[in-house]
């Protein structure tokens, strides 16, 4: 048995999300702000907000909203 045959195969991993993909997924999960206003599209975000998403491209985990 060769060394390669004994080496476990690494699981296939998905590529990391881009900041835009993460933001759009985040908007899909929570399309409005707490006040009910719709969230902006990626193209409407200012440069600082886009930079923040690009630095940490992770959709947020939101707690369930309380019924009103």
C-alpha cells in the first residue's frame, strides 16, 4: 500500500463567501431593519460598510424576532 493510499482524502470544502454574497444572504435572512424599513442593496452600501463585509464575510446569526 502506498503512502498516498493511506492518506485520508480531505473533504471537499466550499469556497469562502465574498462580502457581497454574505451581505446578500444576510439580507435574505433579515430583509428589514427592526423598524420595518427595508435594508439597502449591496450597491447602495457606502464604502465603509462594504469594507466591513469584505473583512468579515459571514452572515449573522439572528435570534428569532419577538411577535409584536
